C-alpha cells in the first residue's frame, strides 16, 4: 500500500479513553472459534461477533463515543445524521441513553423494518425524516439541516471520535485472544472500522496482516488507494448496503493507507452464498456487510492455511424481505441458475420435446414466460433453469443446439438481464 503522512492517526490513549467511555453502554461481544470454517480452511478461524451487539452492529461504538463527548451547549442543540441502517440505530440509541434530541434522515426506500428499529432504539428522543431515494440525498438534507439549525452533524465514519470508538473492537479482540493473530479480515465501507481497528493493531500487534474487504460493486477504498487520493465512484452496486459508499472519508483514507496490508473485493453473489451458509450451518444471521470478512477467506485460502485468523462480523440487521434476492444472487454466482431466451417452434409438442430432450434429470425450470404468436414459425420464451451441479451447464447448452432450440444466454447480458429478470 502507498504510504502517506496524515495529520490524524488514532492514538492508544484516545482509543483507550473511548473504551472507558463505552464500557457502561457497549457489550463486549464474544470472540468465537468457528469449527466449520476452521475445518474448511485448515486454519483456526475466529469470529468477532459484533452482530450480537446491543443494536446488532458495531456502529453504536463510534456513535456513542462521539455524542457523549459533545459539550453541554452542543447537546442542547441536538444532533442530526443520515443513514439507511446501522449508523442510524447507533445514533438513536445514543440519543435515548444520553437524553439528547436527534434527527435522523433516511432514504424513502429504506425498508420499514429498519425505520421501526431506529424509532424503537431512539424512543421519544429522535425524529425520523424520510427524504430522497438514495443515501446521498438523505445526507445532503441532513447537512443542510445542520447548517440551518446548528444541530451537530454526526458523520457515519469520517470523524476522529467515530474512528476511535470503532477501534475498541480491536481492544476486545486482543484481550480475548491468547497467542498471535496472523490475519485480521474486516469489512470496509467508509473506512471507520478499518482505520480504527487497523491503527490499534499496528501499535499493539504489528505482525498481524490487516486485510480489508469491500464489495466488488463498491470498491471505493481500493480505488482510492490505487489512485493515491480519495476517489468518488460514479456508480455502485448498493446491495451490500452497510459497506457500499461512493466516497470514503479523508481521515479514514489517510489512516488506511498506513495500516491496511491488502484489500480484497468480493462479488456480491459470493456474499449471498456466505449469508446462506452461515445460517444453514451455524444458525448465524448476518446482513450482507456482516458476511464480507468471511466471504474473503476463499480468496486467501492458501495464505491462511495453518494460521490464526479473525473475521469481524459487523452486523445482523438483515431484512427478511431480501431473502429471495439473496438466494437468487447466490445461485447465479455459484453457476447454478441460468436464464435463456429460447425460440420455440410454434407446433404442438415443442415444449414436451424441450423437457424430454434438453433438460437433464436434475435440472429444474424455475421461470417460464411464453406467449404463442400463430403467424410466426418460432416464438420466444424466457426460461430460468436451476442446476444441481454447475458442471452440467455445458451439456444443457449442447442439448439445446442438438435439438434445434435456438437460444440467447442472458446471464452475461446485463442490459437484458436487468430488464427481464
């Protein structure tokens, strides 16, 4: 990674002070060895379970550390923030505990479950304002409100007290672990967690390799580090909503330049596979950002063999309405779900021929849309097929060709895929 002198770097003194501030409020979450992951990767894999935190994510640490440090005059003015999820819950809980009024701007597209959670944690101390279709629109509104009213803006990541609050995760990891941690995997969104925990580890456990993990569709920190400057991404995939940001922080960027040893980008489909595996194998419920660090292990399989590895599981605020999308993205990534536009001969028995002569014994049609047009020799049908083994794909395509079913494969056509699926 490029080295750069920054004006800000989290000190042990400030991180320790943050820990003392948080002790009465924040739960010291467990560091648990995961037997399934350890066996799979031939290593010792430990999970730092921030999904078991009071607000089900680590965000309470930074939010409470920042808000509790406000002056009496600032507390009277109240606080304002923008968030579509975990930061909002951390701010809401902090306002309720400290008796400070807060206003939280959330996009109108925010799932009702998350809005309800924010109101539950904040009780009568917070006001939720729904505005705009994106986080950026909500953030702009929150900034304007701060300028007009004097309410203190609570940044989700680019603030010293936020970073130092998140760094307390690192204190707990090293307190609970006996021995040497060889690799630490942690997700990166805006960079607050990576900057804080990374800085603490570099001062206390400098030989530990710090591996940042970003969603492939929103690799803002990796892009910024490669360009040696904070770089805004014009388009991002917002699926991993807890870690999908267009622009990382100036402060977090400067610290991450010094403390992050490598950054892995993980496809969103791989994240979905990890979510499902954690639930099915270990009964652990995580949100997409919470699965990022574990998802990266496949890309470091050789390096971590025989090593002590810690993955930070950052949160469990998953929306149950996303379950079908998570399954779909996982199947697509694993090569088990395929979509075609098939041109059927418009004659009786054509569909039966397709089922009998093209589909394998374990293949399943999961989508079929067709409308007969009597004046044409062929009619297009949109077909989704789920396989039991990804290696069956080439045989499926070959049988289509051999039996005269002209088709267009649309998994690799994002323009058609997004339009039709």
